[in-house]
C-alpha cells in the first residue's frame, strides 16, 4: 500500500496526521531492516525513492509535504539517507545526492524538524552534508547549528527552572518539617503540663 499511488493520493487528502503517517511507515521500514533484514525486499528502497523522492507518478509529493507537514518529509528523507549510510539501501551516488538535496531544501525552508533521525544523529548529519554541493553544505550546516543552539538555549531555561523549583521545594519541606516539629513539641508540653496539674 505504501507504494500504491491510489492509496497515497487518498492519504494525501488528509491533513498533518496523514502526512505524519508516511513518516512513521518509513521509520517502521527502517526498523524492519535493522531487526529482520532477510524479510525485506531488496528493491524496496529504490521503489520508495522512485515514488516519494523522484515522484515518478507526479502526485505532488514535495508540494504536499511542504504545505502539510515538512517534518514528516524530513523524516522520510533522513530515513532514506540513514538506510543508505547503514548499508540497507544500496543507493547510487545520484540517488544519494538527490535525496540529500531534497532533505536540505526542506531543512533550509522550514527549519530542521528534530526527530531521532534529523537532529540527534551526528554521523547521519555528516553523511547528508557530504552528499551536498559546498553551497548547500554551508546552508545545511548553518540551519542545523541554528536549531541545535536554539534547542540548547531553551533546554538551559528548563534545567534552570527545574533547579529553582527543586530549591523552592526543599525549602518548603524544611519549613513544613519545622512547623510539624514545633507542633509536636507544643503538644508534648501541653501533655506534660496537664499531667503535672493532676
């Protein structure tokens, strides 16, 4: 079904979720190649390349993903590139250049979608950059660095917030402990006073 043009056209009528489904299918295909390579058709990646990267059926794949869910298409292109890097897809140099160029175009125009394949794999990032022209390489590296530095800045704020929250929570525990101890001491003092008075 993932290679059936009618299925693809019907799914493309949906919104962002339908587009995301394509990315999930590509991740699952990659997972099957990792865990059960003998069960996979050797030509599957070439067929996927022809259908989604080259758009040989003229379905408007690139335009659909660019408008609907660019992150899903970045997943598709990065899975294809990672499959080649790992040796699951025996791609030609031309196929790699076309796929890397398309991946770069989406990253440049829409920003990097930081999925497990797009931002968290330095070897894949280097592999993709190595298939780009020097000018494309420069733009790709700049876009990837921008999203990473932005992510680090926002994560630093979260860590700081968590640390401040921990300090405040520790103070609250100490204060609650002191209040409880004072209340217990007061109760004991009242009890002792009551016993002595009898």
